[in-house]
C-alpha cells in the first residue's frame, strides 16, 4: 500500500547538545497528532532515519519538502532555528516559494514564549506566527486554510483519521507484489525442499498411492511445483486464506491436487481436518509438508502434535523454515542488521529465528529419526536480476508488518518513524544488492522426521 502524499512539513530540532529530545520535539509531536486527527498527513522529521545515514535522511526530507503545501517551523529557542537541518529545511522550502513552486502564504512559525518574531530568520519574518500558549486550534485552522488555498480555493475533503474509526485500511496479501514475491520464493527454495522430499518419497517407495498434506499452501506455487503431476501422489493442500485458495485453484491446479480451507490453529482443527480427509477418502497421511509455516504460528508444538495424529506410523514430515540469524553479508555497512532489527520490533511479528528451532520442535512433538538438511544460498556468481529476486524475496516484504501497525494507530509517532525508517532503509539496500562487491548469504533450514 502506497502512502498518501505529505501535505504539511513540521520542522524542528530533534535533540539538544546532550542528545536528549528537545522541547520542540514534544511540541511538534503534539501538533502532528492534532493534524492527524483532522486527516492531514504531516511529515514529522524522523531522527531514526539517521541510523541509515545522512543520505537516506536527506532523501526523506527532500521528498517531503517537495510534496508539502505548508511548512511549519517550531521553536522554543532562537538558536534552534539556526540548527543545521532546520536551516536546510526552511531555506529549501522558501526557495520553492521564491521560484513560484509553492504558494506565498504557505510558511508559518509556532513559537514558545522567549522567541519573538524579531528572532526569526529573515525567510520566516514576513509569514504568520502563532504561540504555543494560544493552543493548537489556531495554527491548525490556519494550516487548513492554507491547504484550501493550495487546492485552488476549494473545500478540501480531508481523509478521515483511522484513530477516529471513519476509514479503515488493511494489508491485503493478494496483491501483485506479494504474488510475485511468493513465486520468486517458490523458485529460490526448490533446491532446499527437493532433497528432503525425495528422501521421504524414497522411504515410501513401497506404497502405490501416497497421501500428502501441504499445510499452509498459500497460492499453491510450491504445492504445484513440488508435487503436481506425480500420479503416485494424492495431495490435499490447505490454507486459511480463501483469497489464496481461489488463486491456487485457478492458477496452480493439477489433477492430483485438491485445495481446501483449513485454519491450522483453529480450536476445531482435528474435527475440520478429519472432515476434509473423509471428503477426499484419505485414511491418514504418508507425507506432511510445511514450508515457512511454523514461524507464523502461536504454538508450533501444538500444531506438530496435532498433525502427527493424522499420520500413519512410518509416515514422514518435512518442514522448512528461515532464520534471520543465519544471514551473513559483506558490503552493506550494517544496513541489513538495522533493517532486521526494525522488522522484528513490529507488532505481531512472526518468529524470525524459528529455523534453528525446527530440530528440537520435531523431537519434542514425538517425531523420530529427525535430520536437518539445510541449504545455503548466496549471491556470488548471480546476475543482477537474480540478486534482485533475492532482495524481493527476503527483504521487500519486511515493511508490511510496520505498515499494518502504523495503519492501526496512525497518530503513533514511534510507529510512523519506524515505518519511514525501514522504507528508506530498504530503498538503500535494494541499491546495495545491485553493487558488484556486495555479498549476501543465508540458510534455508529443512527438517525431516518420521512418526
């Protein structure tokens, strides 16, 4: 989901000489929240972006300055108005006014007592000024009027605040970008899956018909690629997303595959699974396959114990997972580490370090002869398109959790700053992936066991 364009740029000094937040930062955050309640999209300069370097920070500022129709300068001290970034932001916006790009009435100051209009830099003196003691209502009303003028005098239809519950926005997994990423992921992980699947099938060579459960099939890319067309295999592929299943039935179909709805964490899982097995004439499963599923579950151990009950004695289970702790890179100056740290800080994040746990999880669930058949992949020797695919598979999606978290609470500056930071970090990392000297490696963890 693309963000709406910034309408207001709030400029202030983020931290004092000790590195502590300034009073200006508090005033700016309160103003930001008031504007958000009116459905006005404001840029609140994000000090978190500095962890990705000044280039990313400046890029974010420049984009917001280009988009914004109104510039607000917050100041509790005269000297803060002359700080490096505040000066850059103010002069950039004022130059756009002088060149005719911005409207002439589009700058305003928001001042604490002790800072007078005479203390303002020359570029701000001829513009409107309000005091913090007057409250936010007056300056917000002025900003609304400026935005109306920027719209050609028409009454603006402001977007409703998500916090006030007038407009909802949710992440949709059935998007073109996510479809493409999951297809790339299916192709890139084939070398990890096939040895374990072949080992399981060789152990089942005495059976004329092999019943396979693909638990968490999503769009069916992996299901069709790993199991489609084999006449010995009768595959039941399940997922809780009806949108994914609809796509799978239309685009990942094979004569030996049936796609059905099943929530792997439903309270009635065993009864619902039994009903599907009866529907398809499956007495028990010979092979259970789960790719990138366990890390999404609240209780992976419970899922594995439930699944085990549906398998006949001697049946195989193959589980693939990933683990951010397996990442090794050279040439990104710590950028990947920062992006991963932001990603795992998001609300509702899946277990990004589950890959290392698969062996012990299978053992604890009662499976025997458990082995790990891990697969190492890296960018050495890959062309630009192949490296771009790895970036899309492993990193492009990481802003989604932060996006959803922010959309649920758009007045939360911490969530907003994290989203902006990871967005610009990912833009920079995409460029790094294209550099000839950059190297990246990760491990796909595949566990195989028997009942």
